[in-house]
């Protein structure tokens, strides 16, 4: 029997405590599946006295995660501190320079510094694993780097932030406004300390940039992700999209085109009957399309103690088995800088606008759309409210540039009250 694999765990929040519990409670299962024991040598956190619901007296303690990362009795440094810089970055760099393998759940760190850290890992003969950084308990990183490695990936898309999906689901099921659903999610503790990381699409954008790098063999380019949060989605959009057979999701989509790499994280409509349309609550879903395998759909818990700790331990188990995989599925030196491209792949769009009660109003809007090259596929008009009628339009496939040209021209018609809402419809 091989010597035990010794872990140093930095960060003892929900996920860190969950990892400790798994190591303590499932030692025999882990040993049976890896052929060696997995043990914790030492831990680190900001507050040594806090009760985390799991015994820690058996382990060494380090106040500084950098010191923990370089201990002689640590083989794998598990970073669960969080944050794109500061102690997390310093400790991961120290671990890699000391020849330690690293497992992290830190999507922000990798989204901003993934290329440099991947290069550092390879320079020192280490692996850097991050299954828990994307979609919680769903093994999407492993699927892309290993199971689907023989495929040219044509598209990756998914719901990657459970908080946003919860808010949008509650708006529909409870008839709540965005503000009401936001307050409910906050009261349940679903939101980050900075809520904009969730509702602004930043957290999910971090995750999308990591999947893009693996899918297309590129360096991580989070700065090129087009971000739009869910703050402008109204209960009217939720209801009326549903009336047209769609659901609204904060949807990440990446694809490689002849113009470059498209990466967008924005509210989109998906067919209500599709797997993404049926996704409710805080659950995540990732859809991967490959030239050999077709479409793969993975659904599961995107956060929480158990699912995320499970993903961390999946990486630890691979290391214990001797599995050595490059950080982004290819040698860091081979990852190319992607040419960023605005999302311009033609798609149908959902438009909502309030038309003034004037003769010929609808004809003027249709004319503005037509002159921009945007054709109408379906349309629905609702009863007048305060001398204006809500009108929904679903276009045929068009480019965002053509749609924007139409939206720029529509105010000049003088028949639209307020700003039209335009959301992309993604076919699943």
C-alpha cells in the first residue's frame, strides 16, 4: 500500500468543512477507490476558534495559507479561500513553486490568472485542478478535458449561477417582481457579499471563460466575455415570454467562429420544453455539443457544501490515483490567444415594446424592422393600458447588428413608449 496522500486545506467555510467531513467519514471508500489513504495534515482559516461542525484538533494549524502551502507534510494544497488575488493567489503560487499539486474551487482566480498559473504548474511538474470552480457538483471540467477530448466542440452553453436561476424561477412561479425575488434570495443567504457578482453575471462569466479555454484550446479571456445581468428582466418579460412558449435564463454561450471566439453571458430565451427551459430553482445545467458525440446535457447542484466538496474530492482522488492532466486540457504553451468576437451568430430575437394608441403604429415598427433587414416571425398584441398596447415580436434569425440598427430607428417613428426590450432566443 502506498503512503497516504497528505492534504493541506486553506479555507474552512462551507466547502472546506465539507471536504474535511468527506475525508473523515469516507476514508475506507476513498482508500478502496485509489489504492492509498487520503489524510489531512494541516488546515488554515482566518478564525481558529470558530465552530465549523467538524473536529479539527487532529490537524496542524497555520494562520497563513502561504505557510500551509509550503509545509513538508503537504502533498496537495487545497485552496478554498476565494478571491482573484491576495492570499489565495499567493498561496497557490507558493504551493506550485514548492512542487505541490493544487486543487481549487476558485473560479475568479483562474479567470484572471489561469494562464500564468497553468504555466507555473507545468514548469514545476505539478497539476492544477479546478472541477469545483464550475457548476458545483457537475463534473463538466472532467467531461471536457477527458471524456470529450476527441471532439471538436461546436458550442458550450448553460445556466451556471444558481442564484440567478432561483430569482428568475421565483419571479415566474410566485408572480414576483425582480426586486421581490432578489430580496427573497438575499434573505435565504443565496447572494454573494457583493450581489453584483451573481446578478450582474460576473460569477457565471468567470465560469464560462474557463469552459471556453478548455473547449477551444485558448488562453482564458474573461475580459472578452460579453456580460449582461438580470436586473432589467421584468415580471412582464417573464410572463409574456412564457405566453410565447419560452423561459428566460441567464445563459452562458461560447462558440468558435470564423471571426473569433464568441463568449456571452446574458439573459436569453430558451424553449420552455427544452432541458434548459425546464430547469428550476438553484440548479445548474451545462450543455456541450461536439462533432462526434452530438449534444450532452449535464444537470445538478451548482453550489452547496456537499456538491462542491464532492467536486473538490473528485480532483483529489484523481491525483491519488496518479492521473496527471494539464490544467486546461492541453499544454499551457500550446494555448493560443483567442481573437475575441462579438456575439454575431444569427439568431431569432424576442422584442417587447409599448405602442402608442395611434393609427398605423404597428406598421411603422414593422417598416423600421424591415428596412434594417429584420423580418417578423410571430407577433402578439395585448390589451391597451394607459393608451399604450404591449406588443411582443419574435423575429426570424438575424444578427445583433441588424437588430440594433432597427432599434436605433424605432424611436424616430414616434409610436413607441419607453425603451424596447430585446433578448436573444437560443435554440437548444
